[in-house]
C-alpha cells in the first residue's frame, strides 16, 4: 500500500491542481445555482419556471465539450485550463451586474460557454498524464473536490447571501474562484512536449481513428444509457422518495445515504480500478444503480429496502466519473484523451436532456415516478453489461505503463489499423 500511495508524494501537484480546478469550475456552478436561486427569486420576483427555463441554456455545453477536449490535446491541459481559470471570476463578477432575467440568461450562457474548459476533459488529462499506479484513486480524489467544497462552502455562501445580500455572495465567489484558479495554475505541472510526428497529426486522422475504434462506440452507448436517469435522480430524489410515503427526517436520512454512497463509490471504484480488471470494475460500478432504480420502482417497497436502493444508486453515480475517465485512457492513451473525453462528455449532457424529457412525458402519462425508474433501471443494466465487451488489451502499453492485475500486457493495434 505504501508503494501504491507513494505516487501521491511525487505527483501531488497534479492531484492538487486537478482537484482545486474542478472544485472552482463549471461543476461547482451547479451547486451555486441551487443556493443562489431562491435569493434571486426573492430579490427580483422571478418565477421558478423562469429560472428553470434559463437553466436549459446549460445544454450549450453539449456543443462546446468536443471543441474544448480537442483544444486540450492540441495545446495541452495547462493552456486550455487557463482560459477557464481567467473567465470564471469574471463571469461571477458579471452576475453582480444582473438586473433582469434576460441579463441573467446572457451571463449564464457565457458561464456555460467559457467555463467548459474547467471540466474533466481538461483536468482528468492532468491526472492520467502524471499518475500510473494510483491513477484510479487520483481520479477519485479529483472528482470528490466539488461536492466537498459544496458541502463546506454551500452553507457559508447561503448565510452570506442571507446576511449581506445576493451581490455579496457573488462577490465572494469572484474572490474565491480568482484565488483558487491562481493556485490551480501555479500548481499544475507543465504538459510534456509532444513529439514532432504527433504534432503533424490532423484532426481528420484523429477523429477517424476514434470513430473506427469499437471501444469508443461501446463507451458512447453505455454512457448514454447509464446517464439517462442520473440528473433526474439527483434533482428529483426528494420527490421520488416522497412517492413512497417517506418525508421529513426519514427522507433527509435517505438523501444523506445517497450523498454518502456517492462519496464512498467514488473512492472504492478508484481504488478498484488500480487493482482489478477495469472492465469488470466498470461493469459492476455502472450496473449497480440498475438494482437501486428497480428497487425505487417497486410499488410497496419497505423503508429498509428503499434505503438500500438509494444507497446503491448513490454508489454507482459516484463511481461513474472516475470510471469513465479511466476507461478513456485505457482505450486511447494520452494523445487524443481529451478529444475522446470531450465527445463522451457531450453525450452525458445529451443523456441528461433526454432523461429529463422522458421523465416529463412519463409523469404526464402516469403521474408517477415508478415506470420511469423501472425503464431506466433496464437501460442502465444494458449499458453496464455492454462494458464487458471492452477488449482486455489496451492502449496503455503505448504510454509505457505496466499492465493491471488480470489484464493482458500487449497493447491494442492502432485503432483502425
């Protein structure tokens, strides 16, 4: 174990910069919206439907992710991250100037467009470039940054908005992201130089290579199916639980179990990816939420089983972020890592939109979450089992890494070759 963790002593800057970077970027803004929304409604008299309608603009990230991922592969993660690092405090400052729902929508759109370069396609690249033995655990540490910052900073931000007003809260976010962004950039290791022969590789060749690789399509379909229920479950969990007659303190306990499951799932999966065949870890990690969704879809589930179901979904949702980042590296290595990650991140965003639309339709027809839970459980199970079809051999040997336990050491032939 000591040898395994020694990598954090030598590569701590990579882990720290990725963790801080993710914690003060676009992922963090989803928590900010939930905290600041009620204060903005009180200040301006906006309706909840107006504020929710603005958040649809978040789908712009589906269009931007592939370009941001490609940028990171061309200029390196540090240069690509700098754009988002500079933009983040400026965007939060712009929110202090908002005086209408239209102005809020414009700034929100800028936030989505500019801060996409503060997301996993950028910062996970930093991890996979510098970690070998503890890569999975390092990805888990980085992915845990945003929820931990939200858990600590969320109440502080809300209290500041209550005491000093919504503008003071946005000024605080401006200062926080400026300081954290500077720390991220100073800590982030320089990108290794690209060999001359790789600099000549054209986009047409790279995208052709990606699209000819069966692993990409397996990952794409699996990610689509497994993420259909994710954003819906995250935002509607209280209502789903309430449909089973669980409210008040009991509901709070279940929500806490979900959050704890996400955190535990993240670290367990990260460690397991470093020690066991990744495709098996991925299949289990992605599929376990199917059983939780099936449990929540039952008509007369007992409270004990409901807790287990909620915990299972939390464990799986927590595991998915580092599993996906790890599998992309295993299939494609570093050279086009962010290009692939950006494409798959766009699919995650598309899945969230499709899941939300599907839920709206199901609720219109049945006025119940249960049919949606059952259908989504089946979709997630299919998506998880598809990962068993990933090849045993990987691109890792092209990067000079040692194989994982139980995995073959021979690299894949060049995709499409």
